[in-house]
C-alpha cells in the first residue's frame, strides 16, 4: 500500500504522493468500468467516479498544457477580468483536426496572476464560457516549477547545455524537482475534476507535464492518453546526465502514444529507453511501438504545421491596414532578409548577425542593398546567460551598422518589441529570404509561415499585395525540427559563419525560376501538412493504440514513478499457491518441469550455483513417488550435473534437451538425431568476427550449440550486431540442419530437432507409455525458449499424452505477454511456491536417494 501521509515536498519526490485536500464537489456521477481495479492503494477505490458532469455518451478530449489558450486582461475598473481566445495558440488551433462532434476541454494555467479571492469566480467563468479548467499554481511553487526546473534545468539540458559549472546552465536542484512533481500533481487534480475515464481521451502537451501521465494512470488504468513533445529530445548521452532520468522516462511510458516532431527526437527517446530501461522498440507496418509490461506504447513522428486560415486572415488584415505597402516604401530598392526569433540563447541570433556582417564583407556589392530585419519576441526565461546574449546582440548590431551603414541605409534593422500578427505577416510578404540560424530548436514554424505568406491568397487580383510573390527562399539551420521537411531550403551549420554567409548570398542571388520551383515544393508540403492534419493524425494514432483498452486486464503495480500498468490477456492471471497446492494434493502422477536461469536462479546472480534451500526443496519433491521432476535448461550438462548432484532422483535436460537423463544413476542420452557438428566450423569463425568487432561480447561453446552473448556490450551496438550476426549465420548455415535463434542478449545456433518443447513432449510420452499418464503438470520458465514448452503443454491434452482431466499450470516468470496462462513475479515467488508443494508432498521413507530409474 502507498502511504497517504505527507509532511513535505521531499515525501512527494520520493514517492509518497499526497492527497492534496479534497476538491470542491460538484454533481457526482457514477461510472461503470469493466475490468479489475488496480491494487496500488486505497485511492484506487475512487478511480471509477468523476465529480464533474459531462456529455454522456459523447467522446471528449481533454487537452492539458502548461498554459490555457486564453488571453486574460484586467477590466478598466480593476474589478474582474476580460477573457478571450488566444487564436495564436496551438491548443486552440488543433481543434480543427479533431472530429466535429467531439467536445474539447482545456486544462492549464493562466499567464496572469489571479488573486486567491478571485480564483473561484474566474474558474467558473472559464469553465462555462470557454470549457477551460484553470490550474492555479501557488507563486512559490510556480517559481521553482516553471522558472526553476522547466527553464533552468530541463530547457537547457534538452538543448544540449550541460551544467558544467554553477554559472553555466542550471545545476540539479532537488527542491525544484519536488516543485515540478507537485505542480504536475495539481494539474492532475484539475483533470480528474472533469474526467470521464470511460469516454474521454487525454492529450498532454510538452515537457512541463512529463510526469502527469503517472498521476492519471494511477487513478485510471484504462484511460486513453497521449503525450506530445513540442521541444526537441536530446541524445541519450545528454539525457542520461539528468538525475531523475528514469523517473521521467517511466512516467512518460504511462501514456499510450508519445509524439515527436522528427525521427531524430524519437530515436533519441528510444535509445534512452533501451540504454536506461532495457526496452527495445519494434516497427510493424509503419508503426513504431515499445512493449512495456504488456502494453504497446506507440511512438508517433509527425511535425506540426501552421494554421492556414489564421495566416490568410492576417494577410487580409495587413492589406487592410496597408502595412505591406508601407514596408515596400520603407525598404524600396532593398533586398530584405528576415529573421523572426524568440529572445533565447539557443536561437542563434548573434550568429545570424555575424553571418550578415560576413556577407557584406565578402560580397561588397550588397552593401547599401541588402538589409537584415531581425524581429525578436520577448524572452520567456531568465538568467545571466540570456542577459549576456542580449548584450552581445546589441553590440553586434551597433558595430555592423556603424561599419556598413550609410545615410538612409542600415544593414541591420533590429526590432525588439512585441509586434502584431498583421505586422509580422507584412514583413514576411516583402522578405526575399527568411534566415533561421537556431543552434537547437524543437520545431520552428517561421519558415512555414513565411512560405504561406509569399504564396498569398488564391483568387486575389494579380497586382494586389494579397496575390503573393509566388517565390521564396529559405536558409535554415540543420539543427531545427522543420529542416527535414524543407527539402528545397539551403541548410546550414549556423556555427560556420562563413558558410552561412555564402548560403545567404546564394539565396538572394538565385535565379527567379529556381526560387519559384523551391517555393512551390515547400508550399505543397506546408499547405497539406497544416496543424489540422497534424492533430488529426495524432488523434487517429491514439484511437488505434487504445482500441483494446477495455478488453484487457490491467494491474497497477509499483511505487512512486516506478508505477506502471501491466496489461494482460483476460485469461492470464497470477498463479495462486492455494489453487496449485490443492490440485497437487489431488493428483497421482505429477510432472514438474523447471527452467533454471531466471526461474529458480535470479538472472542477476553472479554465482549460479543453486542454494541449499533449492536443493532441499527439489530433494523433497523428488522423494514423492508420485512426482517426476526435471530441470530443463539451455546450460551444459557438466555444470548442471555437478550443481544438482545431491538431487539423486532429479531429471535433467541440458542444452535445451539435446542431452537428457532421468536420474543421477542413469547415463546421459542424446535426444538429437544429428551427431554431425561440422556446421560449428562454419558458425564459429562468423561469431569470432563479430566478437572481435563488438566490445563486451563473447562466445559460449556447448557440446551441441554455439551461443554469442552481447549482454555486456553497448546496448545499441550490441542489439544492432545481434541482428547482423543473426542474418549472417542464417545465410551461411542455410543448408545445414541447424536453427539460428535470437534470445535475451544472445544469438544461438543449435540442432533443428532440439527444443524445450520437444523435451516436454518426450517426458509426457514416456510417462504415458509407462502407464503413469500425468494428471498434474507444472511448467515454469522465463524466456523465449520456454514458450516452446508452454505451447506443447497446450497441445498435449488433445494428443492424449496427458490425462484427460489433468490440471495444467504453464507459468512464466514476470508479468509479460506469454503463451503461459499463469505468472509469478520473480524467482522468490517461484521458490515460495515450490516450497509450498514440497510441504504438501509425501516422501516415501523407503526411497533411497539414488535408487530411481526412468518410468
């Protein structure tokens, strides 16, 4: 059970999530959700109800983000607030891609401070008029959550800035992390206020709310939930420096779909999951998925787009206000290059200015003719780094204008004040080229907006400002998210100032037909991949991924951010010790087949020798005349024979059953038909080649098989090499009587007729031939090779090699998809269960430890 006590934020961050006080009750509504309620804590009892009414029987989507798509302004008399939609907000625009009949509710905070006494009234207005639920974050929490953890720690780290010193980037501050967790908890409470878990979808946006999905998943196991990263995601080498890296990854994996703008960002995330959590992704029919405790977490790659209608409205407004004409008059005879950026240390604004300076030096003919208009939006963050870059920009502007300026001409026009949409669009309309030199940026829609503005509005008079130039040029950094989708742009490394200057010269010097062709290519993409297309595509993926939510059994397990939902087949359940002991006691002929590594011996153990406890339990089980006990392992017969020598009556199947003996007193029998191992001379040189090339890999030589291990290799490289060696071995051994199999950190070559499934079949058949047809079968294993045993057991009932009323218990170790119908969590539970069977056994006093023989 999870503790409900809570005294400070340290408890919160360490896993004791608080119940933050009961929210004001509205109209209660009881939900009916089929399935099993998670056993995590007492709060789960509340997880099937919602406190706020909603449209019954209608799909809804709850959009959650740090800020609501609403503008707030104080009334003139300072009594109350005026609210309006923020049409520039992505959250407001994405509604266009959702089904028309879908109700949309927003959860987020406001950009303004609202007095505590006004919060209830403001909340009511926003809910009734805008379907917005406001989350009011206390100022002391907001400072550490947003300005602290988000902007000083996550933002720099995600943009590849490591805190090498206290003055460079933000060192990890535990109190900021605690505030981040608490803020996410507060957001979750606001979602729960309006959530109908049976009908609603939840779509969470951006890095401010990365742990929100855990809070929601704890309460509602089957909630349909997506997350989209609007920032970039760094490489694993950068991300792994974050002290709370695992907590954030596991929290994100509680979502059903995780979206990224580019494959690079998705690849980095998948690499982090592989290296830090040991999870591997699979690509099937164009979809990428991560298997996480029986759930498939979808990975969506889809760059966001612009709102075409909003830009066209801006064009009309700019034309109505005659802004384009005024700018054409102001910059008459000049070639305008344009930059539109936030004031941010990662936007590369000063690199752009230096490139412009270099352009004027290398190509003097542009002096007096080329103008760089740099529009800077207000900074969203704070800090010394930002102040330094602002000072550097001002210095560069002053120096360049002093050196190259002339009467009536300034090469740099620097606009560092907020401008209207229509004014920005007017600048797009007159610019010959847009230059984006961000050193890191999640997406950046400036090139898209510029392209649409240069196209103009279809059907306008050819001579009007609305008709558009139908040509455009882009110089974009290769480090921004939109770069891959703009194949006609000139891509640059912004750190290379000289190359950027040459790219700017190439752009404004290019022939007109070439500019038109590039523009047409970009416009086709931008106009068809707008914000509605993006949101529609993401929502469809969320629908597809969540299709089976209410069919599966879901269990919530784990504390703090190690909480996850295990989704299992309805017929897959935990093995009850009472049930199996009862069936064991009734049986007269029992067969018990046990894997070794990962089943009775933990995979992480360095010393693989079985404990005295295991030996004692096995001896007790073997001493019962009704029992036939086997260890079925991939290990060699020498080790297994040595380790289990005290168990005189224990049967052993070594090397997946190639060698088999029924007791210590019997000789090993070869079960494989092939005795020609000439194929080893072909396979071993191939394995040696990959071992030399893959640090941390090794070869294990068995009597009947060869195994290539890569457990200690780099996870990414080892996995890649495993795929290569599998393909290579299958190719060179195509005509040999062997099977090449991949497993957990291994690639194995073994004779075709050898498998654990055939061992199980042989044991059952032998028992039946000796009139001891099994009426109780227990088979336990933990990896892919054991699935063969589970499959054979399922088929044996129909083949009459088991008793018609046999009690069959096929059990895997760990909660994961399997052909077994039962599971136990770990080796400790396996030993506990075997101990219970041993206590229910009746060892014969007349039995001598080494006197047994095969049935």
